[in-house]
């Protein structure tokens, strides 16, 4: 009986150690994607399927393939997000026919986000993230913006407010 | 107290601690709907989504906004459960301070229960052994041949006792 108990206790301990080791060994997908983008490796952006904030329905990243895309992570309580809103709106008006613009609202209340979008007259597609996409893209603050080419590969990443010139240059690198 | 008895007590204490931990965890999870709640109470049960510290310890703008939301929902008469569900819909389960009961987080709930179960079994086994050893133990203890020193001490003890009689 004593041998059985000792065996069971050791097996449980071993299982726990394996569990923790697997957990620790698992890579951070978001951090890898972010650093690969910054390193110019053109990593494929992590897929998402998120509910729309501006209208009913959902949006997948895959549906944006075929032309460059600007993916902007933002929140309504973020002042720099408000600062960059005019640049994103103007770029969307200028390049919106040849590139997709998507605002991913994260860490936010939906009503606040919709109020922000009304106040800033955001003309492009908005989706709601509950944190998973932000994490998988390696976003650590707001605003952050990624520019993707037509194959869904990230060609540029901006931390902090982005301006029209930066967006134009990145979109050209993305094949605009 | 014998070694087996001490081990039994330790094992029982470990088992009780495991059970208590599990019970406290279940109570803290606030699974039952409760109408009466305060913003301060809820702040201790929630996480700031941006800095990933408890809401009551965060000064981030996102945390301030959730505090404002709690004030609004409390004024509207929402129950604790309604507020928690609404916040989970907005921020995901990571907004709840308790460890989620799935995936890796499940280990935090299962390990105490396993510790309690193993502790109980060990306590029972050791207690049974201890009880058995007591019933089979001889009534007198053979001490083997007495030493000269023992004989001398016994003689002295007898003499002392005689003096008191």
C-alpha cells in the first residue's frame, strides 16, 4: 500500500512538472510576430474573426486578402488614439479604394468605442476584440498599427500615433 | 505520541488545508448571484485589462473607465452576476481576478483537491496502521538483562520509598 501511495504521489508530481514545463516552453506567438515584423521578415499576420462594432456581422482577416491593409489597434480611453484619428481618417479617404482599413478596438467598452467613432467620424471598418487578437499580434499598448500586403504579411509596425506620411510609405511597401 | 500518529495528524492537516483552500476559492469566485455589492468589492474581484493587476490597484485609464462603469451599473440596479457577465463579454474572462476553470488554470483548482484526497488517504492508512500496532503490542516490555547501574538505581529507589513509608 505504501509503495502504491508513493508511486501515485510521484506520478502526480511528475505530471505537474511536465505541465509547468510545457507551459513555460510554449512560445509567445504575439511577441514572435511583432519582432519578426520589426525585423523585416514579412511574417504572416495571425488570423482573426471578430464581431463588427460599426454594423452587424463579423470580419475575418482572410477576407482582406488581395490588397494592402492597415490594421490599427485602439481604445476610446487612449488619448494618443484620438490624436492619430485624423491621420487615419485622411489616409482611409485617400487610399481606401486600394487598401483596407480596419480598427481593432480592444480593452474597451463597446458603447465608449462607438461614441469615439461617432465623435471622430471614423469612416472605416471597426471590430471588437476581447483581448485574444491583441495578444496574438503582440500588441502591448495603444495605439499600434500594422500594415499588411495583399498576402496578409506584415510589412510595417508602428507603436504610438501614426501620421499620413508614414502610412503612405508603408502602404507603398505593401504594394499600393 | 508515536511517529505514525504524528504523520497521521500532519496528513490530516494537509488534507484539511486543501479542502479549506478549495472552499475559499469557490466562495471567492462569486458564482452565486448576489444583489448587494459595492464598487470596492467588485474592484477586488476584477483585473485591469491593460496592466493585468487587480483593478483596485490600478491607476490606468482603462481601469478608471471600468470603475466608472461599475458606478453606472450599480446605480442602474444591476446584480453582481449581470455586471460580471457584461464585463466578460467586453474584455473576456481575463477581466475576472479568479483563475479560470479551464486550460492551464484548471490545475489551480484541481491540485488542491488532489492534495486533499491524497492527504485523506494517507491519513486513513497511517491511522489504521497506528491502531493495529497498538492492539498487537505486548502488554509488558522485555528489557533484556539489567545492567549493574540499573540494579543499583532500583535498590536506591526501594530504599528511598521505604524511608517515606
